[in-house]
C-alpha cells in the first residue's frame, strides 16, 4: 500500500512590540479572556481620551467609556497608566432612564493608579442600580485635603430598582488623611427603596490615614470607615480575604453620631487587620459571621452598640496586642457565640477583661467554646439583662482563673 504524506504549511506572522495601551482591546472589540466578560464589547479608557499622566483630568474619558459600555452592556478596560489617572470629578455608574445597568470594569496597575482630586463630600464612583457585575483590579486613592468622600457610593433609586449580585475583587483603596472618608458606602441616601444585596468583596485592601502615637496607642482619623452600611434593605454581603488597617472602623452599620443606622447580615471570612480603632461595630438585629484571620494592634475588635437582638458568630481567629481591655463589648442584649478564638499579648501580661456584657434589655446568650484568653477573668457583666452563659473548654493563657471563674462553666444564668 502506498502512503502519501501531506504537509500543511502555516505562515508565521511576527508582531511588533506593543505599548501599554495596545495590550488591551479597544472599544467595540469582543472579549474572550474569561467567562464573565466573554462576548462583551470592551471599552478602553485611552480610546476615549484618557492620558494617565497625572496632570490631565481623566474623568471625562472615564465617564465617556462608562456611557459607551452602558449602552452595550460591556466592559470598561483601564490599562496601566504612565503615571496615574487623575480624576477631578465623579465617575457615574448610573442607568439611563428606568433600567438597571450592566457594566464590568477590569483594571490593571500599581496601587494608587487612580487618584481622586474632586471636591469634598463627593464619590469617586457613584453607583446606582448595578446588577451582575464583575469589577476587578481597581486601585484608588483619595487625595489629601478632601473630606467626606467615598471611593464607592452604592445606592438605589425607585426606577432603578436594586443594586445586587455584584463582585468586587482585588481592590486597593487608600482613604487619605481626610475625616469621614469611606471606602465603600451603601444605601446612604435612598437605600430603603430597593435592595442593595449579595455583594461579594474579594481580596479587598483598605488603608485609612491613621496610625499610632508615641505610646503605641491607636490614633485614627474620625469617620474613616472601610465599609459603612446605611441602607434599610442593604444586606446579605460577604467579604472574603483582604486586609484593613488604620481605619476608625473596618465595618459599621451606623453613622459616627448614631443618628442613622443600616441593615446587616454581613459575613467576613479570612479577613485581617491592624491598627484600627474599632474593627467591627454592629447596630442592627441581624446575623453576622467573623471567621478566620488575624487582627492585631487595634483598640477594640467588636462592639454591639444597637439593635437587639443580633446573632453574632466569631470563630477561628486571633485578636492580638490590643491597646485596651474589653476587646469584645456588647452594649445591648444579643446572641454572641465565640468559638476557637485567641485573645493574646506579645509580651505576656493580662488584660483586666476581654469580654464585656453591659446591657439592659431582653435576655441574652453568651456561648464560649475552645477559646484562650490573656485575661484575669473570661468576662464581666453589668446592667439588668439576664445572660444565659456557657463556657466550655475556655482557658486562661499562662495561668488559671480566679474570682470564682472556672475553665468549664456550663449553663450559668447571670
């Protein structure tokens, strides 16, 4: 039998070197790089006039790219800037008319690549009615001299309906030195009109402008919150991984003066932090989970300040080298479960108290299991609230309990 060999010759095309802008698709091109942006038009901010030179105002180009992507339900591409993108005004992610908006954003670049020079009391990104979006790689800094600004101000309006089922990942946010600057604010204006829900924040890093004084005490800038939730229907959110440091609050669903509070049902997994005034402040009767991670060198880890009757689970994490006693404080009746946590100090010694139950109201529950505390006593209680307390397998680091407390105290009603 005779065999014939066929050889297919494929020409090789050599391409020249691309500059930074040519590494990304331009407006109108179709993406196939991942499932979230597949078959969506890409809109590169350079194609709309962005310079990234740190001098030119790039906000008109960003808004033009957003407008084009809004019409096409496409993706805004933000390539690395030669220096950084300067924004002098807000980027509006807002529907045109009564519809919701579908826009992805994909950025790549160093921290501080986008810097906000806009007026005080404004947002870098104003978001209304966003649905099913994937935003990744944004690095945003609020420039010094601005106060009351938000990197992301997420809200709803009656015609725009909900803003939900969105994923923000691999963000780096710098709040600068201004008071009341916030990383993510939800539902502050009209959040009660529709849901702001089912947001996933993945590997998000937020730095406030605070620090420590000469004695090592935490000094934060008032009102600098990594995440502030003020909407009545703002709930069911998850923050996976990441880090938050030098903030007044990492998360709070209330204003600093307590005049306004938002909903809850927020879960935090594998998140860590350092040097914050209060890491978490809960003020709505919802469910919260704080799971995994290391928290250090702060002032207070958790405060439950309002909204009895919350259900809170704190599990599998380390609270280390805090500058004050009462790292966990319940000012209202709540259900508080502490499992597998460690509250410790680097150089030994003991806190006077790690957990403070101070409330006047309905019956409450404290359940502590498999915890290790650097404390003279495991908890203290004041006020008239009756707490059902279970302490099981809880140990004192480098010592034994005194004052009538034992390692296993089960089913005590106090």
